[in-house]
């Protein structure tokens, strides 16, 4: 099992917060690129394929960069 | 119509869980393969509903927020957000844009946002018992991609 | 010790929900800002437990999987994964590395993986009633970040 474990992890001791932000950033870049190329919005799956990641992970990563606007900064319009 | 898939989450009404609620709903809806924009609309609506549970329903306390999410064959999504908090006396008034019971702190636009970002919004409530917000939206159908 | 935060999710035992289960648990645990490796360990363990519910507990049917996740002040995480499926006759035997009741299809390493990736693993089961897997792991503590 130690073997499997070494195989599965690549000794990544960076924080999840940073890794999520990186993924979100890459996802947004892919989105822009695909929008320019196909002149339509890519779906989550298209982005996930490009990043070679499950859709669910891409979507959760995108979440990490949104500020919960409503909760902390009431908007006055 | 029977949903093709459904899930439910319950979480505590601390503000740190607001992001979790959004992430959980988006991770589930990802199955329908929405665009980032479609996902954003739903997340914004969920955000408003969950925030209301935190700041209104359980104002001076921590309670449980119950979220159910159902996916339908036609691309329809129903999200239900329920609390056992203080409830709403006058729902019609509460849903008016700019109406708020926390003048100066909040903008009174939560329900207006939910209404505009989702296709359907239904609010039921019993003062002292709690509130249920049910939101519906149908994703644009797109041809199934291979793989 | 009282958890500082907790959530629960229930989902159907279709294989398309496995990724959702993992995402929901990791989105919740992300609050503790663990390292990528720590989170990866937990996701792998959750994956194995949820897969067992899908392929063993509810083998020829679709049932509900219940996940609870608790976070503790000292960085401890307890994840509980419960099903109301077929149950396990002999738990000790089932937990042996390489033991499987689906010879040829599965490797029999699920419990071994959970055991090695988490600090503690407890399995309780009643044949015909269902199985509960409780896993614990303590994240390495780190100086509190500001903000
Ligand atoms: N879950 C809830 N429980 C109790 N009261 C609520 C709930 N959701 C909304 N309300 C009431 O409805 C009003 C309007 O809500 P909303 O449109 O979101 O505006 P805001 O949250 O900015 O006040 C709130 O001020 C509050 O009085
Ligand atoms: N949730 C469960 N319900 C019923 N049986 C289970 C469950 N989880 C595990 N088992 C039994 O324990 C055995 C060993 O599980 P595991 O170590 O994950 O190996 P594998 O899944 O590859 O068979 C399984 O083959 C199955 O018989
Ligand atoms: Mg509001
Ligand atoms: Mg297994």
C-alpha cells in the first residue's frame, strides 16, 4: 500500500487554497480561449477535459475564487 | 415527473459554510454539464437563499440549513433551501425588491436576485417554524458530447 | 469533544455520484486549508468507501448513501459513510487485504487503502441492515493564518 500511496501522491505539500485558486485561474483561461475559438461558451465538461480533471473538481475550484458578496458586503444600488 | 438524480445536504448556519453550500450544489449540477455562466446564475441564487437563512432565519443563533437538489431528464433543476428559523410574517412584502428587515445592513434584493436568476421561485413560511425556498431552472439542452 | 463544524450529505448509489461525494467532502474540508496531499488521502479513502456502497451494499439496486463529516478544533476530521445495503457477514475477513467477494472484478484493497490513508478506520455492519465506515484523520497543525 505504501507503494500505491507513493504512486498516487506526488508529494504535494502546497495548501489546498492555493491549488484551488490555480485550478480556477486555469479554468477561466481555458474558458476564454475556447470562447474566442468557438464563439460560444464552453460547458464545464469541455473545460474539465482540457484540464484533464473531473468536472466536479473544476466546479469546486471555481467556487474558491468567488467572494461571498452577499454575506459581507451588502450592495447599495 | 421523477427526478433522474437527487441529493440532500444539511449544514450549520455559520457564514463559513455559505461557500460550501454553493460548492456542493455546483458539484452536483456539474452532472448536467452546464456552462460556467449557467452555473453562476444558480450559485448566486443559492447564495442569496443560504445567506437569508444565516442572517435572518437564525439571526442570533446557529441552526441547520437543509438543501435538496433534484435533476430532471429535461435539464430541469429544482433546488430547495429550508430552515427551521424565525419564519416570515408577510411573504409578499418580504419578496418586494428593496424590502428588508435589516435596514442599513442589507439591500433587500435577495429575493429579487433569486427571481431573476432562476425560472421559478416559491417561498413558503410559518412564523416561528421556518421557511422553505424552492427554485427551479431549466438548463439549455445541448447535444451530448462524446466521452 | 464537540465538532467545530459538521455537515451531512445523502446521495443515490449511482456511479455518477461518486465524484460528487468526493467533491462535497473535499469542499467541506477545504475550510481547514489542508495540504493537497492530505486532502488527496481523504478523497481516496472516501472514494473507496463510497464505491463499496455502490458495488457491494447496493449491488443490484439503487439505495441511499449517507455521509457525515465533522471538523474538530485540533485539525481532526471524522468522515462517516453509511449505507442500508446488504451488510457484511465477517468484517474481519472483509478487511483483509486482497479479500473480495467480487473475484476477478475487484482487487480487494479498498479497506487496506482506507486504513493506510486515514489514521483510524472502524467498520460496523449488520447483514441485511447495512454498513457504517468511520474514518478519522488529523491534519497537521499549522500556525493560524491571518484573515
Ligand atoms: N429564511 C428566512 N427566514 C426569515 N426571514 C427571511 C428569510 N429570508 C428572507 N427573510 C425576510 O425577507 C426579507 C427580504 O429578504 P431579501 O430579499 O433577501 O433581502 P435582505 O436579505 O437584503 O433583507 C428579509 O429582510 C427578511 O426579513
Ligand atoms: N458497504 C459494504 N456493504 C457490503 N459489503 C461490503 C461493503 N464494503 C465492503 N464490503 C465487502 O468487503 C469486501 C472487501 O472490500 P474492499 O476491501 O473494498 O475490496 P473490494 O471492494 O475490492 O472487494 C468486499 O468484497 C465486500 O464483500
Ligand atoms: Mg437576503
Ligand atoms: Mg472496495
